[in-house]
C-alpha cells in the first residue's frame, strides 16, 4: 500500500522521543471535576463576552459567554451548577484571561438542544450556523473557529475536505483513540461538512503507526458518498496543513497563502466528531479528549470537560511518580510550557505532558557547525541557518524577503541541530507582524 508523504521533516519515532507507547492502548475514560474555570478567549478571534454573573444557576451546554466579532463563537457551560465567580485569571498565555467559574452540581442537567437531524438529511444551509452556535473551533490545537474556515471569501473555491488524523506530534494519542473507538462520529462529521460546503470529495488521512485506527475509519467510511482514506508515512510534521495537502493531493499552498488557495479545507478528526454532535444531537462543544502522560502514575486518555484544571488531570491519573520539573500542553515539538497546574483545559489542549526535573533541564547551546541538517529537515524548504543569522542580527526585513513568515514553527530544525540552537523564528514573525515590516 502506497504511503503518502512530503519533502523534509523528521522521524522522532526512530528514537525514544515519540512517547506514545504509554497511552496508545488506553481506552478513553471520562473525568468530570468538582468545578470548572472556563476561559472566554480559548479560540482565535475576539474573546467572547460573559453573559452570566456570580450566583446564576446554569445548565450543561448553556451559553455563558456570547460571541464577539466575525470569528466569534459562544462559550458554553461544561457542567450544570452555580456560577461562583467571573474573574481575571492567569492561563497559558502572557496576560490573564476572563474566566467563568462554575461549581458542579453533578446533575448534568442539559439545556434544551436544537437537533438538525441526520448528517445526510439535515438542511445543508443550516449546518455551518449549527457549527458556529456549538462553539466549535479547531481541536487539533489551532482553535480557529470552524464556521469561519468553512465560509469562503468571494472568488475562492474548495473541492476537497481533508480530515487530519495524522497526530504526528510526540506523546499525543487522543485522536488515535477517537478514531479507533468512535470512527462513525468522525466520518459523519466529515459528511456534514461536505454537505454544508457543497464539496464532493472528502479524505481522511492517517499515519501508518495507527493501522488499527486506519482500518476502523476505512470500515466506517465504506459506502459513504465521496469519502476515501489515505495512509500517510509516519513523519513529523505530517499533520501540518501545507504538508498534509501536499502529501494527499500533490498541491502546493502558495507562499503566504491558505489551504483554500489550493482548493482544500483541512479539519481535525476531533473537530469532525464535534460537528456530528452539533448536527445530530444539538450539543455544543463542552468536552474534549486529552492525553495525560509523562511521569503520572496512570497515563491516560481522558474525556474531560472544558475548564478542568491541570491539577485535577494529574490527580485523575494517580498523581506523579516523582517531583515534576515541567508541565506542558501538546507534544514535545510544539508544546507550550505552563506557568503552574491551575491552568484550565481548553478546546485546544489535546495533551498534557508532565516531565521530571532531569528531562526539563535546558540543553546547552553551542556554535553552529554549518552541517545543513536544518535545511534538509525543513518541510517548507527554508534555510534556517541563514535565517537564524539574519534574525540574530536584527535584519528582519531581509529575513522576511527570505520567507521567514512561511515558517510553520514545527521546530524540526532545532530537533536535528547538533548545536541545539533555539532558532528565534517565532519572535521574528511576531516582530515583523507588529512592526508591519
């Protein structure tokens, strides 16, 4: 069977760093906390506006923050109970977030849900509105509002929807378990998205290290109109949108362009499952599967309510076997370190990794030896060595001319670098954008 891929990338699976072994065979299990702390800014776009106050009683799935701006989406209560506070609290990023605290009454009393119907018969022109109302955003980590991705600007066309089931990052097995345990939800969500956008072709792409999930999805997709599967070579960053499009369709997303410029929309498999829930059950996005691994005593794949604290995730996994040195959301390639364990799980967080102090220690950086490994590894075909010199010298204008803005921040260059150079491309991109260079 042909295995699709792209130029460049790395192979962390060949070493100890893949980290999926501890959880890939662990079935999804639910965990519901005593209290949730729900940030209203967990999606890309303007933060939602709280519409509840301390003392209000809310039902599961009730809107507690209303959308703001064209990319806005509502935020919903992930438990039923009493609103205990609306506060400003430090979360993952620099400045504090507005958060809604709800004490769980453990009743899970649902708000009335508006069901559109079966994914094959629901009114196609109502599906994108249902996705928006359900507060669905990219659950692969990007958190871009899904309805905004599906409404195309004038003059743009899409003929293919790709479902990203590659899960190429280290440690994460949440999507693997979803595809294996609930393949029909994934396929149904793709069909709903295809009908909503008038697209005739849908492809579910999965890496070869998840053959059990691939076979489950292939079986669930059999006979479904316009849907096929694609088997990908196991390689990082296979799940990057541009790399996935290239591997599956052979098309190139132009520099500075978006997937729609290659006539493709890419959705994560967990996003597709959430679309199914919104259409067939009228349920909003109030929970997600999160892998919890590292030095926890019981590495797990948990179905957790949005707003659950990291400390509760660790407790749900039996605590830690030794003193933690670092906590981070995501895999080891692009994961984000947490300030503490009070941070809340959002729709973006598919994995929590707890590492010990030894593994958390920073590696010493030495001088570049011009080995060019970074150039060979770059999936965008940039020259990280040259760009690093430009960025370190503050020559951001030239760095932009040499396409630093196309960098997808996959950190493949850092991974293969024998000098362990921390390439400063994220900071460079932010400065270029801020200064409008």
